[in-house]
């Protein structure tokens, strides 16, 4: 990333970002305080609403408590014990029903229907001209219902059923609350029958409606009453009645122990949902308020934060353009020139003006440094060339006195034996060897290098006929690529002189070439005695012995530590660069393998 974007990012990160973060933290904190405030207010409201609802049901309980002990109810149920199905009995039932309506409906306007079940199944039913939903079923069918054991267990205490809780008993036609209770005989306290009372929800609706609008903003509040399974029994907006709350939210609102408040999604809207336990049949009163309506005042606060942030960004950009741009441009210009220098373009210079500030001094220092680097690299290059020439002369000198003398001795022995054809082959191989060694160019093609090493092997094979053999695997497409001359011969010589010494079987030298991803790979392998770890370290120059050897003459170093291998490795690395070179792998008793990697080059630049 360039310097100018970095400066801009630093300005934004150190000034603008903290300002935005402060605004966000302030906004979130204000929302948290708002949530806490409205939660506390809602708790007070729900307690008030819940208190009214509980008082309403307690009032109904008191009415039914007094009714079950009244003479009308007691006598009606007693008359059913020895009832006879005749006209007089029907008249008596009708009279009991009228008396039942008089004592019940006058006490509370919310009462909609009263039904008594005698032990023999006789039914006494009284109701207003209001909708009722309790199904007219027989006493035997009621006793088989799953709720009947709970009614019996309460032993005369009321059991309330909310709308939609038991649709097979109360239906779903209207939102009515149903009370069921066992009627006990006031004399014997034995079970004498069952009373069912249905209550209209209009009064509860009115209670919820009174608290629906609250506050200066007239925030719309929605109230729901749910049972312990999350079933909505009553909804002030009459939209979710008979449905489960899990279709609107994943919160377990029906498990509220006392009071809880959450900010969550309800009916696909961000809302503040509060729950209050009514302590009756596991019912829970819910309050749902739209969070957007609660936080409308915070919108202006968010707009102020956005405006301030935008102004800060604009000022940061202007500061970057008018104050930082000049310095950044000068530094970036120097950096770009540095990259050109990294690529080897040492004639690169940074234009300088007549100023005296630090950017001009930086440009002048850069130009001076590049000039110095160019001069030093030229000196190093000259020194390397001298070193390579000296090493080449050393190798040629090593070949000429020792190898040439031994070869001539071999030719002399062949002459004494009158082996004319072998003399001719030896002389031809020797001429190829000397011609390649004295070639004027440092690089030759692979064909010439292979001919050179083949000639060397043939001459040495004559001298050490029973010591080794060799094999070549050279594809034709690799013959025209170039290689540093005298690369393979020192490696082969090392195998013959050191690898096969004391070998109990005939040695084998394998030379192969293959092409790989823009490179030419040479592999020289022998099955000789190999090298131990100490020898490998000595050849790689990793032992203190190498430092002591530096004071010896060059010929002695060649004899003691394998100058041929080191020389070839250094020449390859210097000539081709670090990605290429020589890799040696050896283990004592398992031979040695040398791998050479050079780039593909047909010599067009030479």
C-alpha cells in the first residue's frame, strides 16, 4: 500500500474511528438505558393490569364459591339422585334452571353460561342471550376427558380453561373463559356433581384497551395472555388468538417465573417484549411494544453522529490532498526508483529540484547511494570474473600435468603392443578433451560437454578397465542447450578417484539428462563407497578444517577436500543465480548422486 493511503488510514483510524466508536458506544448505551427504563415502566404497568385480571377472576371464584353452597344448586343436584323421567321432572329441571340464572347472572355481567351435571348425568343449563362455546356433552363423556382427573384432584376448587385451550370442550367460536369445579354436598362433603361456568372476556379486553396507549408519544402497546404451552388465548389486537408464540419468537415466554423483559423480534418486528406471570393456571400476560416507536428520539442522535463523521472524513481527505500529498509524492517517487534499482537498473536517478527540505536531501542521498552501489557492483563483478578465470586455469592446470601424463603413458604402452586402432581412438579422445578444455568461450552446448566427458571416461576406462563402466542417457532435444564447460568432468573424476576406491565390485557411473519446467537437469550417479556425514560437511565447507586449509596452496586443497565439487557448485551458483546449482546426496556404502539444475539456454545471447 502506498504512503498516502496509509496516512489517510492512520488519520481515520486514530481520529475519525475513535469518534465513530464513541458515538456508537454512546448510542448503544442510550439504547440500553432506554430498554431498562421502558422495562421498569412496563413492569409497573403489567403489575397493574395483572392485578386487575387476577381480581376479576377472584371475583368470579367468589361468586361460584357462594353459588355451589346455595340452596338452589344443592337441591338441584340432590333432586337428580332419584330422578324420574316424567313431565313433573322436566318442570322441576326448568324451575331449577330459572332459579340458577337468577342467583348467578345478577351477581356479575360477565357470566355467560352456567351448567350443572348431576351424578346421574342430569344437566341443568342456564345462559344469557350471549354466545356460549361449551359443548353440550354428557356427564359420562366429560368424565372420560383428560382434564377431568385434574378437576377431581382440586376437590371443589375451581379449574379455569382459557379460550382455545380445550377446543373439544369449549370450541373456538368466541373468546370465553371456562371454569369447571366439583360441587360438594354441604352436609356430607361428598361429590354431588359438577358445575361449569363460562365468562365473557369483554371486561378483560376493556382492561387491556385502557393500557394500550401510554406516554406522551402515544406508543401503541399490544397485550396478550398465553398459557403454559405458549398458546395465545387473548390478543388485544385479535390477530394471534389460537396460535403459538413460537411462530413469532423463539423466547420461552410461557416459562416466565415472575417478570422478564427482552428486546427481540416479535411478529417480524423489533420489539420490547415483557412477560408477567398471572399466578393462575400457568397463564402469562405479555406486553409487546415496537422498538422503533420507543426510540424515535434516538434517530436524531444517530443523524448527528453521521453528520459529524462525514465532516471528519471530508476534512481528513482535504488534509491528505493539500498537506500530505507533496511529501508522500516525493517519498513514493524515491520508492519507485528503488524498485527499478532492485531490478538491476543502476542508471536510475531521482530528479532533484533546487529546494532544501528533507525530500530533496532524500533524493540526492538516493542518487549518491545508487552511484556507489553501481561502482561497488562493478568492482565485485570484475573480481568474480578474475576468480572464475583463475579457477578455470587451475582446473586446466590440474588436467594437463596429471591426466595428460597418464594418458600419454597409456598411449605409449599401446604403441609397444602395436595396438594401432586403440592408439587412434585414444589420441582422438584426448584431442576432443583438450579442445574442449581450451575452448575460448566459458559456455558450450550440451553436445560438446557430453563428448568431452565421454572422451574422459573412455580414456579412464582404458586405464581402469576392471574398475568401472558407464552409461549415458541423453535425449536429443537437450543437446543444443548451453552449459558451463568442464561441469560434468570434475564430478565424474571425483567418482572414479574416490568413489570406487576399495570397491569389491565393478563400479557404474550413470549420466542422464532431462528437461523440466524451463530447466535442464543433469544427474550423475555412482554405486561407489559413498561418503559419511563428516565428508559431506567437509565438502560443503561446514567444518573448521576448511578454515585451516585456506592457508594451504590451491593444489593441496584440491587433493584434500575435493576442489572439483566445490568449484563446480560455486561456478554454477555465480553464473546462473541462487535458484540453480548443484545438489549432492550420498550415504556411506550406498554411492553418491549429484543433481545439477541450470536454466534452458540455447546461447542466443552469446
